[in-house]
């Protein structure tokens, strides 16, 4: 029995070691950068860690960059804009993904497997190539306007607008909404619906009172899987939204590589991470309550 306990303890320690190596240590480094100041040097920040002068090193760290984040309208607008894009896109994904997942879950086995494959099929293509494909579709001389012209309809200007960003976000993250919803809907016991109908419930009432509540864990998981990465999204806003689209991921990239203001970029990334921790904690508490209720 003792070797099994040792093996179990070692297996349990592996995830923690992974998180420490690939999350905690990088986060500490980024947080340290956020407390530094911009300097005309390589690397472009000060102070730099020195074991021989630790008191001087810690004394030079400050929260001036965080104060600038709060007072500078650029960063505040970028955060609010990112939250708005993420919230609206997640709502659109739920509205589109729920009927799609529900329809797939109610199909017979062979069509269901084919439809699930079609949902995950975009993952076999590079994400960047798929975004560039939308540029070819939405640009003024693109496929969309060519089709509208063939139908005798006026052309539209969508590229480099918020609408183009939403289209790209919904297209890119739809599988992350559909798959958790499908997993929750597919395992539901259909006899519960039959029982509700036998008790006099209409089809809509049976869905609203039985199917929908049981699918909430899948909806919550899909919403988190979409909302969290969308807040920090950079590629889609940059390519489809153009220079006028303001999101925090794009702002962080500009601070790092264009302005070479590593402390400001690190502070923005730290605040973004702390902001996204809140919905994760709320989701974990909800899951814990559901598990306790089932027991």
C-alpha cells in the first residue's frame, strides 16, 4: 500500500509543479516588470535583479505604472472596450451555439458524429489563415460584395469595423461554445422530457423547465471558454478591426513592441489576469454548489 500512496502523492504533485513552472514563475516575473520603470537600456526597464544589492533593488520598485493605468483614459477605454467585445460576442455565441448544439444532440448517432466533426473541423486549419480568409470575404472588393453585386444589391463596407470583429470572434470561438453545450445536452435523460409532457407540460415548457436548467453547466463552461480568451484577443481585432479598434490585447502588444514600455504592458497584463480570475472563481463555486446539491 505504501508504494501506491507514494505514487499517488507524486501524481498529485505533478500538476502543481506544472503550474508553478509555467504560470506562477512567469507571473512573478511579469509582476516584477510592472513595478519597474522605463529605462533607455537593454532590457528597457530598471531596476534589474541583483543579489548583491537587494535593498536597493526593492526600494526602486513602485506602483507608479498602476496609477498611470487608472488615470490614463487610453488604458481604461481599452479595458472597457475589451469587456464589451467579450460580453457581446459571448452572448452572440450563446444565441447561435445553443440551438446548434441542441440540434446536434437530438440527431441519430451517425449524423451526430458527422456534425460534431464539422464543428471541430476548423481546428485543422491555422487560426491565422482562417482570419485572413475573412479579410478576403469582407474587404471592399471581396467575395461578399462580389456576391451582392451579382444579386443586384448595394455593396457594404464591413472590414475595419466592430461588425467585422464580432464576425471574426463568433466564427473563431463558436466550437468552444458548442462542444460544452453539446456534452451537457447529449447526456440528458430524454425520459425526463416525456415525464414532463405526461404531466401536461407543453414542448416549450418542458424545454424551459427541464432541458435548459440541466444544460446550464455546459452553457457556463462554454461562456467562460469564450469570454476569457476574447477579452485578451489580439489577432482578430488587429486584422479585422483595423487601427480604430481598441482592445487591451492590442494595447499590450503596442506597449511591448512599438513603445517598448515593458512596465506598462506588464501592469496591463497583470490587471487583465486578475480581472479574469473573478469569473473563474465564481464558476468554480457554482460547480462546487452543484456537486454538493447532487450529493
